[in-house]
C-alpha cells in the first residue's frame, strides 16, 4: 500500500560535489538510511535573506523532497512517498 507523507523533520544527508552541483546520495531518517539513485529536480527559492534549495530524489521504491537551508546548513525532509 503506497504511503505519502508531508513532513518537516530534520535528516542527515550525505552528498557528492561535482563542480558547483550538490547531489544527495544517502538520507538517514529515523533508524533507516536510504541510498538515493536519482536526483529528479533541484530548485531554489529565497525566504527573506536565506537561500533555500529543494532536492527531489528517489531510489527504487521511495521518493523524497529534501530542503536545504543554506543559512543554517540544515537538511529536512518535507515530503516522502513510498510504494
């Protein structure tokens, strides 16, 4: 049964850097680590003076929307979908 959740929870994210690009590779949320296989979309927005980036990432069975607050250097998960 598919699960879809809207969240705002802190997560730990491991990334790779390629030039000026950041690619989330692992997301540790709760007691589980997810290995992300694909970055589907990246977009940025301003919240006041802070720059916020959103990363839509997926593995074989899960989709996550991650939020990076560049002012606080903090990651959070804002959306989760799993089949």
